[in-house]
C-alpha cells in the first residue's frame, strides 16, 4: 500500500485540494495519507531529509514549500534524497 506524508500540511484549503487531486488517481485510492505540521516545539524534526535517508532511502520527497526551487536545489546537492519540486497553483499562472 502506498503511504504519502505531507509535512507542513497546515493550510486547510491547499491541503484539501491536494488530497482531493491525489485521490482521483485509481492507483492511489487506497493510499494512506499522513498530514503533519511543524510547530516551535518540534523544530528538531526540521532535518527531514536525514530521516528519509535513514528510514526510507528509496522514497521520493515532493516539495510544495517555498522557496521551492532553492530548497530543492539544496536538498539535491546536500542529500541523497530523490526530491521533486511541485507547485499546485501553476495551472492558474498567467
């Protein structure tokens, strides 16, 4: 079964749209979705890529946070995590 974790999923509107879009794919209809958000007490969870390297080295990290391009570049340069930057709103850009 596929498991998808959203780290920083605090945006109610954005997250709702993203989950809806993911669930439209038949292959993901039984996926487990995990929604997480970081608060001040949990800053030690910030070095997320190191956790991915240690616990799920074959995983892909889909980055929706900003500044997207700069964060993806740093993760690609400094870690072994396979990362892709995505922007959910790009279809509305002019």
